[in-house]
């Protein structure tokens, strides 16, 4: 069996190759290594291999793991659905929140950040698949949301995040990524402070190369490095059946 370091290197190579296909430098795409359900000691192997950016879907697990790995120079991205009453707790470990999907969450985060005298990079989550099980704003609602976000001094919108449809149909998946890119392009042109919103977080173990071809600047990959998870995906994305296994 290959090691975590070997698989990580393999993913980095595939990222670099996909970036080259889309006419970009290898370092134009950042890998956020998703560590949910993975115990801290295995995450440490990835850190020893040079991985810096880590992602967690749930606040409690992220907080606990970040505490276990407090000695490591890493950055944590919150990538999962956030309850408003977890705003304070997520700020104990997250360096960035990719799953900002509604005004009430912005209000809760802003209030807590003000109290702490800090600010935070955020990505706006967009539902590009139209699936009811996916969180995120509709593409149509995004421009209005960005205007409202201007009033939140502690939140720094840096771009957008999405989960594509879970389907083997590459055209459907690609259309989701294209939709997010269109939302981004429009925001960069029209939104207040739009030039700062270039980030496109899209693509997971099964579809990150497609996402990079469509312009991803951040990919979120877990099981392709750590192996299949013991938990069903319904635990993270309500309404999703079984596990969203990466293509071999
Ligand atoms: C789990 C998760 C990922 C990574 O999924 P893999 O298929 O294991 O790569 C990406 N994004 C989010 C929001 C996740 O919860």
C-alpha cells in the first residue's frame, strides 16, 4: 500500500498537470487537504510531507483536531455547513470559512469577530447543482448577497465555493463548475470590492481535475489521499445516499 506522502505527491502532480492544461502555473491551484474522520496522527504524516492547508466539515471535530495539531504550522479552512450558534466555536480554530451561505451566519460571525477584534477571509458558498440537498445561495442570489456583505467590516469575501452534482456524468459536473466561474466573473466585474474575490474553491477527489480545467484556484481533496471514509456522506450532505467514492 502506498503511503499518505506518496498519495499526496500523486495528487500534487495531477493538480500541476491539470493546471498546465488550463494554461496556468502549478502553484495557481491550492490543495486544501480534507481531514474529516482522519485521526490526527495520520494528518501529521501529510503535514510532515509538506501539507499546510487543511479542511474540516464539522466544527467540533475540527476544533479537537486543530488542538491536537496545535504545534504544527497549518491553516484550517471550515468547509462544512455552519450553524449560527457555532460562530464562536469555529473561530477557535478556523483561519478561513468557505461555507458562508446566508445572512444570519454573516451576522453571527461578524458579531463574534468584532468582539475579538479580528477579521476573517470568507468564501460564499453557491449551490450550482440545483439539488435541494446542497447548501449555498442560488447563483441568482449571489450578487445581492455580496452587496449586503459590504456592511460586514470583519468579513473579507475572497471568492466562491461549490459542491458539484454527485453524478458520473462529467458534462453535468462541468456545468456546475462553469456556473461558479460565471458567478465569480460577474462579481469581479460588478460587486463592491470585486477584484478581491478571485478564489474558486471547487473540485473534490472524484472531480478535481475537471474543476481545475474550469478554473478552480482551490481544490478540496480528502479520500484520494486518506482512503474511503467510514461515515456515509449523508452525515455531511443531508439527502445524499451512500458514499461519494472517488473515481479510480
Ligand atoms: C469531504 C469534503 C470534501 C472532500 O471529499 P473527497 O471526496 O473525500 O475528496 C470536499 N468538500 C467538502 C465540503 C467536504 O465535506
